[in-house]
C-alpha cells in the first residue's frame, strides 16, 4: 500500500485484514521519526520529519508488521538523513536509541518490546560532509553528527558597520550667504558697509539706501496732484492760500481747510497743536519743513515729508509718510486706543522717553528707523502691529522693543545697542523674520506666555542670551547666534514651555547652546561649536542641556569643540519638582572634541530620572575623551534602543546603567582606552558589535544589578585589543550569552566570578586569551 499515513484515513491490509493505523501518539513529541516495515528477513526503513504534516508512509505492509520509532534529541539533518527509504543492512551506523517504540497490530498501536529481534541489525548510512551539507549543516567528527556550522577559525568576522549620520540641511535663506567650513555650515547676512546719515542697510539689502526723500532745489512747494490745496510759506502775509499768494501760518490754513483738502508747506518752521480729520499736510521735504510746539494731535489726518520737533499723538485712522521726528522731550509718537496708524518712511531720532508707543490700537509701518531714544524704542500694548524694514539703534535703554498682550510682526530689521535688551514680549505673539540683533550688554529676544516665531535671524554680542522662552511656544528656524561667553548663559533658553521647534541653527561662543527645562522640543539641523565659559577655574559648557523635557528630539546635529557635554539630558526640573519625559530621540548626531570638565562631564549623556525611552540612531562621537555615550535610568528604568552608533577616542565607549531594557544594533567602539561597554543594567542585547581597544582595560565590563532575572546577550561581535580583558563579569552577574563572535589580541578572554555567573558562548572564535575565575574582579 502506498500513500501518506497521517490523518488521511488510508487502509492498510495485513493478512487480508483491512486496517487503519492513523498516526501514533509519539509523533507530535518527536524531532525524528522512523518506520520499520516488513518481516525480519525483509526489513525496510523509512525516515521522516514529524513536523511535516505529510510524511512518508510504508510502501508495502507484509504480515501487518509496522513499527514506529520516535527520537526527541536528534533531527533528520543531524543524522545526515533525508526523508524517504534508508539503508537497512550495510556498513553504516547503528540506530540511535529511540525514546519510544510502538507497533501496529489489529488492536491498534501498542508499546513495542524494547528487545524486539531484528532492530539491532538495522543500520543508517554513514555520515560524511556531503550528507551534512545536504541539510546545510557541518560534520562534527567528534560526535558523529551533523551540527550547525562553526566559523572557520581562519575567517575574519566583520559585523555590519554603523551607517554614518545624514548630512545637515545647509541651504541658506534668500539674501544670506554661506560662511564657515563645509562641515559646519552656517548662514548669515553680510551688511554692505557703514551707511551715511539718513541711510540704512537691512538684511537682504545689497546697498545702503535713504529712508527720506531728498529735498528739491530752492524753496518751492512740493508737487501735488489735482484737488484743493492751500499753500503756506512761513512769514508770508496777505495771502489767500494759492501757490502765488500763500498763507503765512499753518493754523490759518487749518482753520480754512475741510476734509479732503491738502495743505502744502514750503521750507520753514511752523507751529500747530492739532490737525483735523481728513486733512493732509505735505511738506517740501522732511529736512527743511519743521513743525514745532508743545504737542501735536493727528485726528484721522495725514502728515507727509516734514519734521516734527514735538510729541505726536495719533487718533482715528491716520497716515505718516516721510516723517522725521527729532529731539522730542518725551515719547516721539503715541498711538492712542482705537486708532489705526499707517506709516511709511519714518525716522525717530533722540526721543527722550521712547520712540513709538502703540496702545490698544493697530499699526502698519514700513521703512522705520529709530536711533538714540531712551526708555523703549517701540512699545506695543494690547495692539496688533506689523513692521517691515525697521532699524533700531540705541546706546543705553531698557528695551528696544517691548510687547505686552499684543502681536508684533517684524520683518527685515536690525537692532543694535550698547546696554539693554532687544525684544521682550509678555502674553503676546512675536513673528520675526530676516533680522539682526547685536547688543553689547543685554539679551536678544525673550517671551513669557505667548508664541514666538523666528526665521532668518543673526544674533551676535548678546551675552545674556540670544533667545529665551518661559511658558511659551516657539518656532525658530535659520538662526546664526554668536555669543560672548558667560558663566551661566545659554544661547537659547526655554523654561516650562511647549512645542519648541528649532530648525537650522548655528551657535558659537556661549556657555550652552540650548538649556531647556520642562520643555518638549524638536531640534533639527544644528551646529553648536566653540562654546566657552568665563569661569576659568572650572570651565563647563554644554551643547544641549534638557531637564524634564519630554519628548525631547534631535535630528541632524553637529556638536563639539569645547569643555563639557555635547548633550546632557536629565528628568528632574527645578529643585523638589520631578518631571518625567516620555521619549528622548536623537538621530544623525555627530559629537566631536568634547573635553571633560573637572567633574568628568563629557560626551553625550542621558541621566538619572530621565526618559522612559531613549532612541539613538546614527550617532557618531569622536574624541570625547571621558565617555562617548552615557545612559542611566534610575530608579524606574530607561528603555534604550540604539542603532548605528560609532564612538572613537574616549576612555569609555558606552556606559549603561539602570533597570530598563537595552537593544543595540550596529555599534562600533574604536580606540577605547579603558572600557568599551560599562554595563550596570539588564536586560541588554547588542547585535553587530565591534570593540577595538586602544591599550585599554576591558572590552565588556558587567556589574550585577538588583534584578532577579538578567539577560545580557551579544550577537555577531568582534572584540579586539590590545585589551587587558575582553569580557569581565563581576560577582553576582547572571545570564551572559555570547553568540557568533571573535575575540583576539587580549590577555584575558573571560574574567568570571567563581560563583553566580551563568555564562555561555556559541560559535565564538577565541584567537588569544585565557579564561580566569576569580572571587573578586581580579582582572585588569
């Protein structure tokens, strides 16, 4: 009878009696099965894999003689067998001892007599390399079995190396140029040079340009289009307001004017206190037409091309064009509640109590220059203001721009000062684009409780910080920040803020690049180099410091060239306040030339009470002389997922402590002087690992944790010296497993405690080194 046996209901005939044996019970528990068929003088043997749902059945059944044998400890491949008939009587191997023997009878499957005559004479084919290779195994001549192939001792194991970090996005904004070396791309605007009086160059400009129009020759009136115009020349008498017979006083013309009229002023000095609604006053040019007095109120009117030497108050919907305000004893221009101001080509010079004050109003301003004012150059309260092409220059004052409970949009601007702050905002929105800020003693831009959007900014000489946020949202892009080092100052600071996004930033010269407290942040395309501290006794800098920031994410960054940490992240916020972030993710990071400070801080670190999960991908740390990467996770534990890590030229490549799980893939630690991996936390799995010592002490150093079940596994690895010891397990360590690896050029391959270490290796090539047991650490 031919055909499959398992579960197919095939009838076997023995002695003319139809039978249906069905599968024997031992099949499901065995790894190798054999059928023995036929009478003693005609024995046949068929091998099969019990895991195969359709396995060979007896080809012929005589006398009803059918015996099934099951083997749990060996497989078809290990015995060098293939499914199907096997040699019965030959110069081969005896059958291995089966775990179960059953025989088919008319009563069904019955346990077989272990002394069944004839089984001892059965033979299996001899095993050779060809039999083993047919099942993708290799011959183990000592055991006489096919076993998984071991590495060729002459072969060189080379785990897959880590992928390098992706390059930075280095494109510069329109109108800005590329500066710095190719590996530290930075963008900045290059001013065309010092501008003369009345001229200015703003970011994006290629040349200096005047704000005010030049004066026409002579003492003529300004050219005006059609419409009713009253002409005024200071000191004239007997006129009727015509061009040929002008009036002599501005107030006289204002008394005659109605809404829609224009008043043309010839060069000269004039006085008045109010200009009524709908009237337009136009001067010949701002340099030679001057309005003086105690103050002037503009009620829904227009002023153009003249100078003001008195405070101006704006009401209604009013317009200013080509106005020069100079030497005002007070605030130069005050926009009253409910007013709407439109201003173009506006210069404010030397106002004692501030340049422009806008309260509960709206303003649109273009081409504005404010110089030498006291107090605050631009003060916005409860208002919405849009400014383009603005230049603010001061010596000593409180702030250049202050916004409270309002919104300011500022584009193409320049702020420069000796002492004071650049821009501050409270419960407001700031939208700043294409500008420069340079202050000798002060901070650049700060906001509390609001929204900050920055784009294309160059901040320099801001020793008290470039950008600060508190309880605010921030979107920052295309920044170049050059600082004057201070002991505690960071270029960008954020406290208790949310949704901080930074894209394309270059930072030099501060004690810290970013200092974040309880602020979720995404930082992308950063260059942070050459940081410094004025504390010469204990210099300490940090590229990015994040306390309690969750999630905290960095994509594409280059950090280094200073004393201190490249990245230092911890979970605690303020003293007594614990904030536990959910995720830390760092991708495409290069940290270089990080010298440890006096407390051995250096490299890239994620510290105690930190994130619940740390993800590192494509991270390269070069010349971080103390530690390349340091990850802690006490007391709750931090899960670590790391891919494509490269550390070169540090004392310790990776230091990992804590109770969270760790999974590493494609890791290379090169020229390590003390320890490749210092491990104090479990479980830990590393795949594709290469450690190349630089005369150091240990490749892998493992210290027990308080966990009851520990698993440390390294797969596909190479540990090469010179090293004092490849693997050191201190007393109490459990569950270390090394699979598919190579160890060479070491004094001690494995330094193991006498008791307590569950240590196993599989397919590990040991080219040099001994195995040492010790009650203490006892190895280098």
